[in-house]
């Protein structure tokens, strides 16, 4: 009973207010909108537990305190990028025209983690929405073809011409049903064309095409948050009619807060949802686990207690998150206990859960256990060959087994897929075999001719990890020459290339130009890398400058930037005034480790 009492004691001590809300999913048998490698995966009812997950089991061994900052985007990289965003790696970013297809505001602010490739998208954004969910039993093939043609016209049109495209389309006697509208929005979102999706939604609302429901307002709010930020989305709620201002709308705002890892806003939305007396669901709890998994793992226990009190049944995906959290905290014993409990409840592990286990066994040095899990994954090849090979490539690479990577890749070559090829580039990169990674990329270029930015970014990361600075610079230029969109991940790699070469001013210049000249904001971690370099040098002026620029780009609400900033003052042996007040204004409060940093800098003031 001690572990359970300890968990309850920690809850009493922390006094966190936990709120949640009903999920977006229209179908009861559908759980979270879980994404594998940017592919929708929904878990059916037979995978749900028959009883709640014990808080005792999750908290059976302590979780290490840590800050894990990140955010992930669900939508796939757009294959329709234009070559307008080019990069001159010596002279900085070129003044480029904004192409029609580059119409995104990227909410990613960290690299994807293997155990959490879902981000925080609401369930109703699922790519596989059924006819029943839309209120449509069947659909005429002619209408389906017409709606796809309209979607293509919107994608090809300039950013500010969506309204004219729609006006012309309706003038020709066409119309749209609800299923066609949902299909177009899903496609635009998958291509990260949030701006065009928002214009499409606005035009429909303005022209009363068709009658709007709560789900439509939730879609609109989600797009506003992505394009204009959380604050604009909050103001939009006030414009929604009261009878449509329900749980779907507030959960849309909640998931956007989780997506950008804004704990302050997320908890404010929780409070509002509680005041509205919306019911609590597992999907909302999963969102909270995602948030706390990144920022404060101790608070995951609060969510499990809430689920237990509400008698909520965890999904398979809930287990996946918890297993990954235990693994990240180096609590492999707790991870195994959770896994055994999951199987005891009749929940069969999928490839993604097995991948999480294998990954943490490898990082924990338990290679024999990892190989046992890999053997189980291999046995699933017949039914799930694509996902299995994609999972096995990086895992065998982490074990340093180049023979197995070569064997799996040989199987992939017989039926080449984009995701497996990218996994192969990453695997060969882990093994230090740069030439093999380059060969895979060239094979992809011959196979598909026009590639999205993902394969380029994968090979660029290989160059970065092996400090091949010249190759990295040349490759970024090649991306632009080939018409590939140079976006946040490429900027991040290029910035780190210059940081690795010791040229922090050049790295800062590239980051600044990227933020100024492009509608897509740089990643959170890119700012952190440059800011930390200035901080290590004791350069208070430039560290403060990066801190301000991050706020301007809506990268705020997190403790890590404050920590790097205070370290700049410590390294410069300079006092700082009003720092606690600055944090309080951002609703940020120092933890024990941060309080020690403040004490260090206070000593300079006393001296």
C-alpha cells in the first residue's frame, strides 16, 4: 500500500487542478486520433480495458524529475511544395516569392520522438472519417470526383485566391455536401495548407454553404489557432453562437494548447471546461498525459488518479504513452510492470508499443530483452510488413547490427515505399554508413523524381550528426535547386551545422532571416540551440535578444528559456533585477533547481 499512499501524498502536496473534457470522436468505438508515422490509427472498442488502470502500478517506482519540451505536428509534409523558398547558405536566405503551395504555419517546435508521433490532434480530424460520422450513407462518384477537383484547384491557386476559386466553382452550378467539405479540409490539413483550409472554412461560413454545426466551428477554431495563434482562437470562441459553444469547441482549443506545449493556456482551458461541466473522457486525459509527459512527468499520476476516480478505461494508446514515459525516466522495472498489466487486461500490444519497449531496452543496455522484443516484431511481418520493416530498421541500427539493417533493407527494395526508405536513411546514419544513406536517397530520387522535404531532412540530419559541415551546406543548396521546400527542419540542421563549426553569429543570422522572410516559424529547439550557445559565452545581450524573438514567434509559456537566460547572467557573473517578476508575469514559477540558479545570480548583486 505504500506506493499507492505515496502517490496520493504527492497529489496532496502538489495540489494540481486537473480537468478534462469529452473527446472529439463521433464514434464510440474510436479512441484517440493516434498517428504512427503521420498516418491515422484508431483503436477499436475490443482493445479497450475492462477496468481502470491503477495509479499504484504506474507510480510503483519513482519517476525522475525532468523537463521534456517539445511539440509535434500530425500532418504529413506536403508533396506539393514549390521551389520558392530557396536558401543561399553563404549569403543567407534569398528574397523569395511566396509560392502558392507554401501556405503553412508549422506548429512543430521540436523533433519528433519515436514514442509519441501523434501530437495533439482531435479525433474528428481523422483521415478515415466514415460516412456515418458525416451523416452521409453514400456518395455519388461524380460528386466525389468534383470535390477532389475543387481541392486540387484550391491547392494550386495563390494564397489569396481561394475565395475566387470557390465563387467560380459555385457559379458553374456545383455544390458541396458535408462529406466533400470534410474531405477537402482533411486533404488541406495533411498538406499543412492551414491558411487555405481556414479561407475555405471562412468562405463557407460567410456564404452559408452549408448550415454549420458545432463540429464546423471546432474545425475553424483549430485552424485559427494554427494560423494566427491561440489568442486569436480564444477570441473567436466569443463569436460562436452559444448553442454551438460546446465541448467540441473547447476541446479544439485544448488540443491546440497541448500541440504548442503551452501549459498555462492548457490549464486555463481545463478550468473553463470544468466550469462548463463538460464530462471527462479518456481522450482528453490522453492529451494531458502528452502535455505532462513533455513538461512534468510527476503530474501524469494526477491524470491516472482522475481516470480511476471517474472509472475511465484506458486505451492501448494510453498504455503506449505511459510505457514511453517510464522508459524516458529510466524506470524499466515500472515499464515492464505496466506492460504485464496491459496484457493481463487482454490488451494485445501493437507494433508501436513493442517498438517503445525495444527502444528503451536498447537505451538501457538490456540488449537481450531488446532482441526478444525484436523477434516478436519480426513475427508480425506477414500481416503488417510495411510497419514492421519501418520499425525494425532504426532498432537494429541502435543495436549496431548493420547485417540485420542490410537484410531488412534488401526486403524493402523489392517493394520500395517512402517511409521505409526514410527509415533506412536514418538507420544507415546511426551506423555511421553515410555512403549507404546517400545511396538510399539517390534511389528514392530516381524512383519518385519529386520528393517532399522529409527525405532531404533525413539525409541532412545524417550530415549534421557526423559533422559533415561542407556536405550539409551543399545539400541545403541542392534542396532549393531541386525545388524542395526548405523549412524548419532544414533550418534547424543548417543552424546546428554553423554552431558545430563555432560560428554562432552566422547561425543566429540564418535563424533570424528564416523567422523574418517565411510564414513558417522556426522550431523551438532551434532557438534553444542558438540561445544556449550565447548563454554559455555569457553574452547577456544576445541571449536576451533571442528570448524576445522567441516570444514574438509565440514560443513562450515554458521554463527552459528562462533557465538558459538566467545561466547567461551567471556565466557573465552579472546581477539581474526583477527576474522573478518577469517570470510571474508569464505565469512561470521556479522549481527547486531553478531557485538554486536564482540564488547564484543574487549573490552577484550582494557582492
